[in-house]
């Protein structure tokens, strides 16, 4: 019997803008694939059922208003309200996801949270 392999997350393309950064690491975070820069958690993607079907923007609540003013497509995640979210079903998902990855790459101070996961 062949061992079961998990399907590759189809949203990993969101992290393409980070691939050339030597301080970028991708790790599993529960059902998500998560993007870390400099040991901080910036973004996470999952292709599950709502509300776990899109991009989580890892940020402090203090930055929600500023980010939502610039990107009104983002909403507070219904289960993890400390972070912002856009479903991949949203018509502007691709453009917002690419914008978030570019902001992360530039280390926008509104993005990123300290990670409890120990980076090796």
C-alpha cells in the first residue's frame, strides 16, 4: 500500500515574491503554510473550507484600521480576530495577496508578529 501524501497547498504562489529573500522561511502552521521573515510570522495561506480558505495577514490589532483603509477587502478573521483575512473566493484575492506579499517583503511595520515557533 502506498503511503498517503498530502496535496500541495495551491496558494503557495502567494509567497513567490518572498522566495529571493535569504531571511524567508516557509513552515507549516496547523493547516496553513506560513511565511516567516527574520523569524517573524507575516502571512499564512490555507485552501480549506471557510474561514480557512485564503490569506491570513498576521498583524497587531493596532494596525487593522490602517491596513483596512488601504485594503478594504481585508476583514478581521472570524476565528482569529487578531489577524486580517481575505478569502480566495473574493474577486480581488490575487491582487490583494500579491500586495500583501510585497509589503511583507519590504518589512512593512504594520505586518508581522513575533512567533512562538522556534526558528532553527
